[in-house]
């Protein structure tokens, strides 16, 4: 018999509206350029994302938790390019406020439909990640 207290950690959703703790992300979001735009390959989607290298990778990893195939992050535009015309046109400016990723933030440069899609996956991935990190397996099963 063991009484294990579940120490539930409440993930603070107190990300400030302005001011991203990660300055690299902040400057990337301010003026997205070739060096800060990466391409996230998720299922059949190719979505340009902006942020610092670390947080883009983290974002991609979390998105990959929800899919059968891991999400891939490319530093350059893939051979096929961005398929969705709406997404292709949005690569020039950041319209989205950015998605908080740990102490940084990434912006998804896509049409509203695909941005929603990716954000949804990211949130689902976060939930999966929390479950994985908070619930430890109790003995070999
Ligand atoms: Zn960052
Ligand atoms: Zn699109």
C-alpha cells in the first residue's frame, strides 16, 4: 500500500501579451526573414514558422507528439514548396500574435485555417506531454 500524493502542477498560462522572454524569438517575430523562417512538415501540410531555432524545434517536437509521424522542421523551403496558396502568401508578414512555447514564442505564417490546425495540434501535443511527464509508470507492467 502506498499513498502517493499527486502533486498537480498548474501550468501557468500567464504569458504576457507583449514581451517574449526569449529575445531571439522576439526579434525573429518582429522581422521574419530567410534566416528565421523554417518550414514545418506536418502530415500533408507545409507551414512556415518563425522563431528562434530552439523554440521552433520545441514547437515541432510537441506537434509531433500528436501525429503518427513525427513533425519535421526544415531550415529551407522544401522542393515542393508551400502547397497551400493562402499559406504561401502569408510568409511575408506576421499576422498571428504568436504561440507561446516555453519561454519563447513562434509565429505560424499561414492562412487562418492552417494556423488554427497547427495550433490545435500543438495544444493537443502539450496535453500529451504533460500527461507523460506528470504520470510516472508505477512499476513494470
Ligand atoms: Zn526562442
Ligand atoms: Zn493554408
